[in-house]
C-alpha cells in the first residue's frame, strides 16, 4: 500500500488512482474470472513448490511439457482451462501411480 503523503503528492501532480477493473473496464464477472484464474495458478505453483517438484518434474507426472506447466502457473489463458488447472491441483489428471508424489 502506498503511503498517503506520497499518494497526495502524486494526485497534486495530476496522477489518478484506481483498480485494475476500472482501468481495464472489466465487468464484475470478468474481474471474478481473472481473480479465479490467478488463484488457481498460484495454488498450482505453491503445491508444486511445497512438494519440491520442478516444473519439469510436474510436467512428466502430467505427461505434459514444462512450458505448459509454466503457462498454467502464469495464469496464461492459452495454457490451460480452469478445469485443467483444477484437475491438476486436485491430482485428478495424474496417472494413479503418481498420486502420492503430488498430493
């Protein structure tokens, strides 16, 4: 959070402040969708790191590529659907023999 004195100085110089939603002109639904994607991506990254897996290790377990895992963790809309992210986080997209390695 920005200090109030700094914000006041910037506003006096003509700077404006607002949210990403206001800046991008997003609806409430679009904002909720973006926030969901970011939470899913963060959850995937944190779970992978907690299990001390590299992106390459997770990609092998998923029978995918490291670049796809990176896109999923980055919230890239082309990297994975919400369903793909949720399935990966839950372990549902893994071969049964790999479940213990990720959960």
